[in-house]
């Protein structure tokens, strides 16, 4: 239930465009200095990524930005706090969501968690989105860390469509692991046996293809990201190396539990006849096989996006229509459908693949 609607609560702070007198450079309490007078904050009305935003010059080891209004936390409800931030120059900082816990009369309430996990910015111009939720329970307003973790997991693409009951079972089976900067979490070509949720920290993804002379950096992962699912669904080897660039913490899930609790509920599989019906009604058809397989023959009307490139090229397919994903036999297409579902598509894996297709296919001349 949305308390902002049913109870008329005002939970959203005013936009920066309304003035900076309510935006504190301290802890957000009355009397703390605001960015209207500090000299190191300025409102930018037309940023290319944010439209209106606040640009800060970092002048201290910890630079704070706090709304000075009071936000009531009701028993049995949670408050979701989000931020969007990017670095444009200077030393790349770590950023986190934080708050100041106050009780009746404005007194500070000790013993509560007031800081979310830190996300380290690793490049200039990249927009970092982050979400933290505060759940207040009926036992005196205590913050429940387990529920906070579940809400953070809910924001991850790998868990977004799972029911809460399934998410709880997943969390109960996950094992926390502390990792150090420079530590390899998974290595390319090794057999996959675990699924990972990056609870805190940043990691880089490196991949080496047959035509590469050395591994290439292909992605940077931040707090709240899942990885490692492709090798588990395919039952094969890792297709990339993931290495930590900051200290952090992972939650790991064994392969059997991943298949039971995540993969099977998340992948919609259909027969070839069902796929034909969806295609006839206008569904997209996506081929995730290798280039040489595509060149040997493919289904009419298909779009070719190899599985290894699907994460980067998924937006080449418009999300307004359903998507049927196919491969040679129906295994890689399960990964493809899973990845597309993570990105908001209604996607289906075609069992049997092109091997089971009896109608005409497009062959090279």
C-alpha cells in the first residue's frame, strides 16, 4: 500500500530548482549549513543526464548532502531512498545513501544503521543509480538488516520478477563471502558452480575471445548486481573473468539451488508450435547462436544477436512486443530469454531450437 496516497504523507523532498536552503552540507538538522551558502554547490538546470541537478565540489574527506525536512517512519512500512550521481572531474569518490535518525524532540537515536553500502565510482560521466530501503518493524522501530538486504536484492535484475516468498528462500540459502581488491571471483573457462550477488563493492569483467590477443575489459559491476548465471543454465564453463577492484562482500548461491529457485521460475519455455503462434501474432524472433551457425541457416524474420553480445545489444529489440528466443537445441535460448526478461522483456525460450524446426529456413545462396 502506498502511504503517500492513502495517508497523504509527503515523502519526496523538493527539487533543487526550488532553492538550496533546505539542502544541508552537514547532518541535516536545523541550524546546519546549507548549500545555499557553502560556496561549493550550484544548481545546474540542464545537465545532459539529469536535467536539473546539484553539482558539488568535494572539499572534505566526507562530503554530505542531506535534506533538512523530517521523514516519518511508520511501523510496518518501508521507505525507499534512491540517488543518481556521476563524477565529472577530480578524484573518483565512493558514494552511499545515509540518514540521521531522530526521535521525539529532535534527539538523536543511537544504535540504528544510518549508512547504506558504498559504491565506488570507477569512471567519469557514468551515471550510478542506487537504492536503499529502510524497513521499520513493530518492535519499537528497529531497522531489520535482513529485510534491508531483501529489498536491495529486489532491485537486482536477476531477482526482479520473483515473488517475495521465493526471494526469502534464496536469501536463506545464500552464503556471505568477504572478498579483497584484486581477488578473482570467477575465472574464464572454469566450470561454473555458483551464482553471485554483489552485496557491496565493485568488480570488473574481462573476456578473451578467440580473435583477441589478450583479455578485454567488457563491464564494471557495482553493488546490487547479480552475475554467474549463464554457465549454470548452460551447464558449461565461465565465459569471462570477474575480478574485484575494491574490497567487498558477495552472497553466493550453489548451482542446484540457483536452478531450483531462480532459473526455472524465471525462464518461460514454449514448444515450437507455440513459438510459431506467437511469431504469427507479431512476436520478435531472436537468434542467439554463433555467427557461423547463423551463416549456415536461420529462421525467416529472425534478428541475430549472439548470446555473448546480448547484454550490450538487447535494446536493438523493441520491448513493446513479445520475444521468442531460439538457438540450436534450446539451451542457450534459455539464457537469452532469461537475460531479456531481466531487462523487462516478455521473452520465451523455444524448446528444440532450429534443430526441431521443420518449416523453411533461410540458407546462404
